[in-house]
């Protein structure tokens, strides 16, 4: 009898049907040993001895494997084809030897396959090899690095920053990425800019739109037109000109298909197109790989899902090309197979990309045989695999330059037409790619009539927060993490309550995450640097490739790291807080003055409490002022209270320059901002929140902006004031006890007195509530 050992029962069930009666297939149910979560599991002084222990849940599975191993004529290790799989195989052998469950004469063989099909499994059995100790060395070096980092830094965090739970070698870098993006958003200064578009008509009245790109020979950049006055001045000048076609350029543009999926791109597309988080995506992909029951037979539907190689085997390419030829015809098939190379310098290219094991098993064939989520993910993988070997899509692009006859203004118009679908035949065009813009036929020097000119206001936007897909993309770009680690990285930082996902599935750092990141960046900066972490990944790869010794890497790391950790023992908590205070204050308040906004008698400072860090007045408890570090926690509170209809939080969202606090409140007409604590205090006021802003979206910058209203715009010729404000029904102007709703293209924060007077004099949108009070 030959004993085959795999990780999972699903995989065991699939493989069992491909082997004869002489084989017994058992599952280890994942890793059977690990480093216990206690001090001393890795001993640097003993050449980094790793003291593994059997995992409790593995006891019965190991017992079953050992029982069969004693009777086996041959042991075949068929765990996954990566470092983790190699590590599991090595641990199984070590445990069997410890239990004396394997004879010295019993052959032990290692087989690998990247798809669970009859041919792949039987071919692997015919070509066994020994356990690759370099892969095992790399896997153990990674495990030791993670252990030494976490179990050395975590106690320091607990003692210096109560409330911060732990630190992880790669997870801490992911947290830093999220925190730095949040800082960018908080410090972002919005800038106004305008662009102008003109609607032109030919003699036959066919119309099209063009954008102003040049004035007096000077190219317009994004922020070149910075205010309404400049925009309206250009508009007025443009309206007095005659126009003609300066040039017309037509060209064909190819759009090539994307490579087949690797782990990171599958996770990104599943997030973007299906709304799956990384954990769900990998769970579903694991099931598709290990085997799904199709008409009574267990079938592995996709190749191994943890890979960063974009290549596909020659046989698979030939099968895909034949399918394309039969299904779509010769015109959709390139003359030669497409070959892809990874853009990542750290890609291992050892395994194939993720593809269906049988391209003829279409998503339509599996309707009703897979549950909805499995079918959605399989369809995504199948479409991408077929498309990657199809002909390019072809677009006809027309670009026209329009000029005023005096050459003062130059405009650009473009249109595109899909000429040949190519690979889009498989899954169609995205909305942003779809062809919905065409230009009428134009000829050089053709005269045009300018029908209308639109001056449109815009504001620059801060960089977006990371979601799971974009964070994985960033990690890949930086060379941090590997296919097997992306999903655990994202899970751990959420489980530790360092970050959370908002209702738009974007990462926002929580109070503890902000403090933990600030601590690591300032006291252990080297070890959360992107380049340092990426360099370690490369060195781990070199160990797997027989180019470096794992113990040497651990020794180099530990020599410096242990010294850095040791130097922290004598640093007092007060010193830690003082340094973090200087860094974090600007993140919370975005101003220099640290005077307590409540008592105005002392400064506020960073404190550590039972539940982590917070700001409070130095006169506490005589002064009760406190403030959390992160608005996200306030946002969560707001969301919960909005659901329950309870009272809003009393923690200020922000402070005005005169130290007046800004609170978010809920009244009979909905949410509003209150400036100040007491209606009798100077500066006290209440400000309505516009309908287009959700309470949960209000950060300290938005709060300060809203609280700047009502705003005095200016006075008319008779010295009557014009006030801009926001009420229950949106932005409006108040003038002589009358109110005028602002048009949608006008902003109460930036509107000037000339525009305001024009709206009032023309009675453009007079509000019915003429007796309205501010």
C-alpha cells in the first residue's frame, strides 16, 4: 500500500479517484506543527533553534497518518506546490520519524502538481523528487522572522502604549501605508480650478463638444484657470470669436488583453467586479482548485491559486487557442500564442497563472452545478484565461484641433469607434471603456459655429483611501508580501482593531492603529520601511533559490533588531508620549496652538488610558476636556446612533481658530453642527449640514468649512450686506430679509459679491421663504 498525504480532505477526495486501489489518501488538515505563542519558541543563542509543537486540532489527524504510515510500502507527500506546502511535507516527515511511524527503508517521495486533474496527478506520481530543503529553509526563515519581530516588539507596545495589542513584520508596514494615506487626506488642501468646453455645429447642424487647451500659444494645465472671474473672462472672449477646423487626425489604436490572473490580480478583480473580500476570494478559489462535485465526480476546476507567475503551459495555451478558433472563428485568434512576462521584479514565475483546468468546461456548462459565488469566481477566471489568448480590440480614434480664426484659442475634440471587438467579445467593455463618443466628419479649414460655451468649476480631490484591491496592488508595487500572505495581512490588521472598513469598503485607521504606527515609525523606523521589508522578501526568495542560507539571514536581522529593541527598555512612557504628542497633535487638530479649547487655561497633551491613547487637558480632572485621536471612531459612533436614533456624541469633531469646539448634533430637522458650548457665548451658532453630505463623512476639515458659514460675501452699492449660508433646503443667499437659493454651480464658500448681486438682481432662484431667519 502506498500512502499519499495532502493538506485538505477535499483535495484527498479528488486525488483518490485518480489513483488505483493500491493507494490510500489522507489529509493533514493544513499545518500539523507550529511555534507556540510564548517566549522562547525561537532561540537565537542556539543557532535560531525553532521549538515546534503539535497543534491540538492536528492530534487525531497525525494519529491516523502515523497508523497508516507504519503499514505503507511507500509514502508520497502531495502537499501544495509552494513554500508552505513544502514546509507541511517536511513537518509531516519529521513527526512520523519522531513517532517511529516510518521505517528507515520506507521510500519517502515528494510530488507536485498545479492542477488536480487525472493526467496532472498521474504524471506527478511518475516523476517524484525529494523534499526541497531550500524551500523549507525559506518557509522556516519567514516564520522565524515573523515570530522574532512580533514577540519582541509586542511586549514593548503593551508596556509603553497600553491598548496597542501587537506588531507584525509585514502587517505593520501595511498599517503604515494606510496611516500615511490618511495623513495625506487630512493635510490635503483643496484647490479650485475651471475648464471650458465649447459646443460647435457644422453647416448641417451636426454638433460636437471640444475642450479649451491653449490660450495665446500657452498650454493650459489643470490648475491654469483658478477662479470664476478668469473663467468667465475667457468665456466672454471666446464668445466673440469665429472658429474653424485646424487639423484632423485619424488613427487605429489597438488595445491588448490583460495577462491571465495571478493571486493579487484575482483578488483585485474579485473585489472590484464581484465585491468579494480577499478572504472570501481565496476560500472560493481553494474550493475550485481542490475539487468540486460535478455530476458525481470530484473535479479540480482551476490551477493552483497562490502564484505570481503569468505564464501558461504550452498544452493549456493550445487548448485555449483551439477553443477560440472553434467558438469565435479565425479572426479572433492571433497568428502566434501570446506570451506574458511579470512586471514585478520579485515574481517567482515558478507556477502557472490561475486558469481553468479544462477550458471546454465553460461557465454556461456549470450553471446549476456550482453555487452562485463559486460560479461568479470561476467565470471571472475563465473569461480572463480565454481573453488573454485572443486578438486585440481595434478602435478608430479621431482627434480634431479647433482654432479661433485669430489663433488666440485652441480647442481639442476627440471621438472613438470600436472597429473590432477582439478579446472584448468574451466579457464586453467596461462602462469607462465603452464607445459612446463619436465626432461628425470634419475637414481642415471647415468653418464652425460656436453654439455655447460652458465654464465649469472643479476642485482637486485628495487621494482615495485604500480598499482591499488597491492596498494589495500597492503591496505588490512595493515588493512586500507574497501570494500566500496578502489575505492574512489584511485580516490581521482588522482583527487587531488597528483599521476598519467603512461602508464603502475603504480602510480607515482606528485610534490604536494611529498610535501604534506613530510609535513604530519613530522608534523602529528601519523595520517598517518599505525598502527594508521588500529587501527581506528578496532575501527569502534567494533562500528558496539555493542562493542564501536562512540562518545567516536570521543572524543579520537579529543582531541589529535585538539591539534596537533592547535600547527601548530604558525609555520611559513619558518620553514616548512626549515624542508621539509632537507628531500626532497636528494629525488631530491641524493647528499649532495647544491651549485647551474648554478651559483656555492650560495646554492639552497626549495621555494613555485603559483603552489607549487620547488627548486631554493638563488640568484634568478639574477640566474635563478629552478627545480621541481619530475621527473614524467618532464616525462609527455617529453611524450607530443614526441607526438607533440616540443622542449624538459630545466629543468635538474639530476646533475653529478661536478654539471654539465644533460638535455634531441631531435635532428635529436632522443633523447639524454646533459651534461652541453655550448659546450665550460669543461665536455660538448652529449650521445645517447640506443634504449631499452624510454625517459619517464629516471629518475635521469638512466640519471647519461648514462652521465657517454663515459667511459675509460683501455689500451692495447701498451698503446692504449679502450673506451666504446653508439651510435645511441647501445653500442660499440672504439679502434684505429675503433669501435666494444658490444655483447648483455656485458655492457658498467661494461665491463673490458680483455673482451674488447678479443672482439677487435677476431674481434668479428666489426662495419662497422670504421671511427666513439665519
